[in-house]
C-alpha cells in the first residue's frame, strides 16, 4: 500500500528517485559496484558531485560569486559554522521559531548577537515585519520557513547587510531572487534529498574577513578549494539529492514547483477556513505553503479523526512534539492527490460529527 | 557482472546488506514509506538507532562508561571535536600517516600538541614503537590502521594517559581490548556502512572537564543527552550501518572477522613475498590486514598488469593518489575468493613476463 506521506522531514521524495536510488545500490553508473561501495574519488562519483553543485546554481539562478557545497551535520552545524566564518563582531537574527532560536544561541558563542524582532510572545504564529536592521551587523539571519509553526517569509527586509537564510524547509519550493542573499543553507531532508547532507550556497566575497582562526572542517574555504570533496562526502545523500534536483529541473524548475505547491496549500487552507471542526493559528499573510499546522476545534473528535486519516492511508500528520496538533507537510514531491485525500477525510469527519 | 571490489573506502559491504537497503527504500519496517522519507522521530527509526548503538557496545564488549554516537562530518570532524572536548592544555599524538598528521594539525588550534613519534622520514612504512608518552598529556591519539600506507598497530603503549584511537579503517575487523581506550572513532565507509556517518564511542567520565565553552553540535554531551538524536541523524547511513553490524554479529563477531581477515591478508602477503614481480615497502611486523599496499618491481609491466586485473573483474586497486602503486583493501565483506582472483592474476603475470 502506497501511503500519503505528510512527514515534516525526512520527507517524501519523487517516485522515480526511489527507483533510481535502488538501481544505483545494485550498480552505480555501470561500474558493476554499488553506490554505497564506490570511491568518492572515482570519475563517476566526482561527476555526480559536480552535477549536483551545478544544478543548485542553475535552479536558483545564482550568480558567479556563489559557491555551492554539500556538507554534513545538518542545518544545526551551520548554526555555528555561519558565525565562525562570517561574524567579525556583531550579527543580527530574526527570531521566528525554535530553529531560529537555536541559531541565535550558537551565534552568542562568537560575538554580539542582536535579535531584531521575535514572534515568541505569540507562539511564533506570525513573521515579524518592519524591524530595523543594525547597519553595522555582519549579517542578518532569517529562517524562510518555520517547519514547526507553519509560517513562511514572503517579504525580505531591504538592507545593505548580507542576508543569511536557513531555507531547510522551503528550498527549491518557490521562485525568489536568490542573488539577494549572502548565504543560503538547507538540510537536504525536506525538499532536496534524504537526511545526511546540508546544502550551503555562499558568496565567496564574504569569506576570509573575520581574522578568526577556523578549524579546517568548519572553514567554508576548505571545502570550496576542494570542490566539496575535502574529505569523504556523504556519497549516497549527495547522489539522491542530485537525482531530486534533476527531477525538479525536468518538471520545470522552481517556478513549476511553486505553482503546484501554491495549489496544494490553497486547497488545504481553504478547507481549514471553511470547516468549523478545524482551525489554524497562523496569521493569513504568513501561512506556509510547505507546512500547514492545524488542530481540531473539538478535542473529543481526536480519536475518530486519527482513525479516519490513518485508514485513508495518510502517515506523518502529527504536529511537532513541542506544539501538538497536526501538521501537513506539502513538500515538492507530495502529489495533489494526497492533499485531496486529507481534505476528503476532513469533510467526512464534518458529516459524521 | 559482479566485481571484486577492492576500493579503500567507501568500500564493499555484505551482499545481504545491499538487498535489505533496497527493500527499505521501498518500504521501511512495514510502514509503507521509504527509509529515505520517514521521520527520524518515528518509533521504527528510533529502534534502529538504539539497536545500532547497542550492537557497537556488544561487538566491542564496551563497559558501561562508554556512550556510542553516530555523528556526521567523518573522521575529519573528529580531528577537531576531540581536542575541543578532551584537551585541557596538552595532547599527545603518534604520527603514522596523512590522517594522523591532519589530526595533529587540528589539535594545534586548541593547545600544546606533542608528537611522541613519527615514521614520516620513512614514508610511513612502519609503526613507531618504544616512545615515551608525556604523563601530563590529556590523551594520546593513535591511528590504528593507516589506509594509505598499509600499516597497522598490533601493540598499544602501556600508559595511564587515555588512549584516543582513529579506527576508521579497521573497526570491527579484529578483537582488541577496547576497554583500554578512552575514545574510539571511525568513519563508517570502510568496515561499517556507507559514507555519511562517523562512529564515536567515548567514556562519559572523560567529558565536561576542560572548562572550554563548546558549541552545541561539537559537544559530545549534547548528543549523549539525546541518544544520538539531537538533530536529524543521517538516517540511511545509520540504518545500513546497523544492518552491517547485525551481519558481523551473525557471522560470529569480531573474532570471526579477524580469522577471515587474517587468512585473506596472509594469502596476499605470501604472494607478494614470493612473486619477484611485486614488492611492498611495509615492515613485516606492521603489515595491515585491511589495506595491502604494493607495487610492481618492473614499471614496464604496468599496462599489462592493469589490463589483466581489470579483465578479471577487479575494481579499486589503484594506490592512494599521494603514494601511487597499488592497494588492495580487504575489508570484512570482501570474500576470500576476490583475494584468490587477485593472486591468480599476479601469478599469471609472472608466467607471462
């Protein structure tokens, strides 16, 4: 039975990608050995790494100042690697949720950390706007989509300060002017691939300026100099990410992804607004296209609703353990059909109740 | 065609592991979703992580002071994470090759670093012995197997200083008194799994003593407190490692691995000692059971030898790019039959020459 996979991450990948991944476990690139057991220095895998890096630049239309890396440790490692590499004295952060807060915590190990605005007082149910950005900050860090709360940034501050963005949960899901950013990073396991690699696209012109001595593995310049192959990369995670990026391109790129993501999220929000049994706390203008958080208005319906969506073949609908309720993650690879199934279950519950 | 896979890493894994990995890409643990797309917080994956950690303790017979972690960044990240966590003021290192040298370089970011002995002057063709260990060192770091040069440590210094060991290329390949060590680490991609995770087994009693502020992700205590699930772990790499550990256990554990590895390496070294067309630079008492380095005595035979082993279905025999020649990696999963095939090719070359 094929499930409707609403997991928030690791999340659903395109069907053909699973097939190609299995094929490569049998025989990678016609070499007669598995992708799990092939030297990362082989010409065949080097080509995969180069293709993945090139596809990222292409899909985001990044200018030549950008270098693309596939590193390890997830976005959480970037929380410290960013200030290590970019903070001279002072960094600014927008606090839009748990992940932003974790990034802020790491920044404080390295220097003065200004929180320009926070929506903590309203359970991160909106994206703060109209805050001042200190002109002497080395960068402003934002989280473009907040997986736990279901908010997303649709506007970015006009500032001369370089923008650093955690795009873990909305990378490749929509068109943006990515050249407005100084550094973009994203754990792979939502819209790009399996867990085990983190994408970093960084402007070379921002590096090497802090005067700080950086341990080799934490220094972006180490990895740039070696084409993201300084040490053994996470071969399989990079391969599957490359396959997913090829799929995004074949489907029409980020514009095409945005179109379908818009359709999927519209359908679900429409039902949440209509159906009296459900509500969502997120402010309308900040509603995420990727992670839709909601809950029942009547707690007593929970066992019945849970039974119904499980019976409909839905998996991964539980909200984050810190907030409860429900969360439907509508990543690129999730078919419209899955959202329709969820909406039908919600309507069926209404009829029964 | 099935290849004889002599790659130095990522290296060969057991046949059944590839099959189980493919199966899990289709349907993990009967959940109806792929291992690539399942929440790491699911009960099913949490059980995998716990099983992997338990199997490591069991296979190495580790005492209760040890905590087992599956982290990211490879052994190279451990080069800095170890001094970050364990060095108060001074650390001692044994220099047995390129990887040891890289570990030494990182240690110098954190404090006084004493190189107790080095075999650099003889191209790392032996393991230094009989060196003094400074009693006030916080630890002594050794590399138990040197993948590039083909040397292996069979004796360890008697010292009160905690031993820290990079076992990346001989983990689970032989029986040792692992409780003599304070910290053991190993990149997965040789004897344990695919690239993308690094095993760390560390004594809790050594931690939290440096007074140094450690960024969250680099602090072992962060990961211990969360059962190696502080942030999204490299799900697939941990799963495949768990499968490989199960295979090692089913085959009879590290004693059984050592027996077959001894047989494989003996066969190959016997031929290298006998066949006048080949030589190896490594001192007899330090010869690795895992990576056998050798070369032709007559350069003019290279094209013919290369043609012959490729024709015999052998892959991955090239020496490391820094030393040239040949290297046969005889990891746990490599069948005896593959070594026999290589030896036959060597004998055939001798007949022809």
